[in-house]
C-alpha cells in the first residue's frame, strides 16, 4: 500500500498508555538486573578475588552500555519508524547516569575511601581519571534537566542543544576506557569506540545530507552566491 | 616388598597430547561429554595430568619467608583464580579457564647466549638440583593489587651455577612459551610475543630470586606459570616470566616485552616503589586481595633490607 507521498505505508505501532506503562515497567526492572547481580554477588562471595575492582568495572561497563543504548534510540526510531521508542529514551539516559553515579561512588568510597587529597591529585594527574570525571560532570546537567518541566522552561531548541553534549560525553567515556586498559585488553575499548563511532557517524551523515547538494554544473557556480534573501 | 603394576596400555590407545589438551573444547563442540569423559579417564595417564595438584615431597622452610603472624598467605583459590597470563586471555579469570590447554610435560629449558656451550635441561633434571624450599613472598602487581604467595622453588643461582656463563654475561633474559596451539591469545597482536623478561646478573644471582615450581606445597597450577616460572619478590609481578622455555645470558641490557609495549610505563628495573607513580596511577598504596582497606606500598615491596644495596647510587626515578 502506498500513501499519497509515494512512500511505503508504515503501520507505525503506537502503544496505548497502558501498554507503554507495561513496557516501561519491564524496562525499568531489566535495567536494574546488573545492580541486582552485583548485590547478589556481594552477599554470596561471587565478586571474585578483587571485589572492589570488579564492582568498579561492572558499573563502568554498564554506564557505557546504557550510553550506547540511549544513543541507539534515535537511529533505531528513524530506521524502523517506531516513533514511540523515543518515549523510552529518558529512562535509558537516566539509567546511564545512575550507573555512572554508582561508578563514581565506588571510586570515591571503596577505592579511595574519600581521601580528598588523593582524589584531587588523581583528577589533576591521571588523564583517565580527568577524562572520566569530565564525562561524569557533563552528565549532571543532563540528568538535572530531564523532566518535562525542565524541557518547557529551557525550550525545545535549547534543551536539545544542551543534551547534544552527550556526544562529547561518549567520546570522553571512550578515551577514559582506552587510557585505563593495558595493551593486552585493548579489544574492549576498541569495540565500544567502534559502536560509538557507528552511532555518531550515522548522525553526522544525516546532518551532512541535510545540507543539500553542492552546485554541480560549472554554470551554477558562475552566478554570485546569494548571502541574503533581499538587499540589506 | 610387593610391586604393583597397572594393566599395560597399548600405545594405540593413548590419546595424543595435543588432542588431549584440547579435550574440553572437543567436549563442548561435540556435546559428547559422557563418551569423551570415559575416553578421558582411560587416557588420563598423560604425564602432564599426573603432575596436576601433586604434593611436592621434602619441602624445606626458608628464613626468607614472611612471618605468618604478620602477613597471612592469600587463599589458594584467589592465587589461582586471579591471574595476569595474557597468553591465555585478557581477563583475570581467563588463565583459570584456558590454561588447561598447556602441556607441561615433556618440558625442556634451553640455556644459551653468553655460555661456553648451550645446554638443554629437562624440567625433571632441574627440579633435582636443589631441595624445594617454601618461600612465602609478597607479590605486588603493577596494577595496584597484591597478595602473599607460598611459593615452592629454589634459588635461580642454582641454575646460573650450572650454566657455565662467560665473562661477557651481564644480563639474563627469560623467554616464555608462545605456542598458539596451547596459548590461543598469542595470536592476538597486543604484545610482541613471545613474552620476554630480563634481570641484571646480580639481581638474578640474589638469593631472594627463585625459580618456582609449586605453590601451597603442590605442583604449580598451569595458570600460575607451570612448570617453571621466575619470582623476583621486590619487583612488580610482571617481571616474573611464566612457563619458561629459554634462558639467555647477554652482554647488553635487553628489551623486554613490556618495555616494548610501553617504554614510559614499564621500566627495565620495575622495582616496587611507592614514590615513583605509574604514569596513569599512583603506586603509593595497594589492595591486598581479601582486605577491604588499602595498604601502604613498601619500598622494594618490603625487601629493601636485602636488595636496596644492589641499586646504591642509582636514581630510581630515572631507572624505574
């Protein structure tokens, strides 16, 4: 079946409020599984020989996982036409922040034991800590402006501009990961950076495509470029 | 005294060692666990398998060991389940999962370089040179964790004595096995395989430096570097080359696998030093496995009294 515009008709699924609530509840529960498994391991001696390192790694990994999942919503929505997916994005983004906060807390509390001097030295001297701290700091304003009220107060355009900083957060997170692993474990940050590059590359490609074609004929470039619609 | 003999096994019935080492993969792939298991029991006479978990007889105590009242040995499952042995994978639990592929018998060690003539020793011969000693040492990893390991081994200088080295020998190089059949991850390019490490000759001669063949009174588990590994307790753990197949005496300071991988991060000496940070993290403290609070890292890992004089007059920041 074709629509008037000639595009294939896409019977876009639109969940009822009840269905959406069910999906969100399920997603919420699933997103808590990594935390639950850490808690279970903690009570059952299941966190390996170096539990604090394990918790630090797991919370860091899940921060990055949720960052990538959140960044997947827009391409997935565009490619599938399932626009309702957008309504899950806030929760996914907030879970990214949630695991980032756990990751940062693990570092502050379990790893450094609130030794403010050591932490301050780390942030200044260790590039991977500096970059990780910067990435976490960039997430704070996004989490703070995640409510509908904040969107209304900022206005859609400005809210979107602010929230695009998550692309930078992704790049910083990848740098954080690259810097902290040894050469022998490079494969992990390579995979994460590759996925991030695909997600950001898709956006860049779309943005470039939206600029419209360059003039192709030689004649076209002979005409003066029009800066203004009318004479200033 | 009666002599007990087991029923002889025809050579045709014995599974080849290479196939035997891959038996678990085979079981997984084919899902024929029960049948393969039955075959495995019959073939389970492979010499390497006999070594696994065997008690070492006649171990003598050493005055170099830590006092158990001050520092308790890390539990066996932590020492054998939390390892960096990148030939078997990138994670701490990879060696435990994959090191069963390593065949530790037959095993020979080639001694060459600045020696009168190259010599090849079988691991059985090497283990007869000296009484096995228990050496309970601290092990400090460059990553910032540590443990206490009750090694069983003998001083490396027992080997150097027998190597007939020339006057040119100033450094000793240790080469680990790098067989992609047994060590799947040597196919990855993340280190310049084979794993090589080196010591200055006087460091190698020092009585604290040992070749370890066991821990907790048992034959060394594969994931800890069986059948023979280097232990230098005042240096970061990565200096202790595992599963050694070649020892080379050389005149000039050699490149080691980690200095090639990161010359500003992993120095030739790599003596434990709380005052010289790794470029990416502090070395002032360490987490002893099993402890909640971090400990202060000690200069030369607590062995300064025995080894500091080896580095008298050297700038330890420059020669890190």
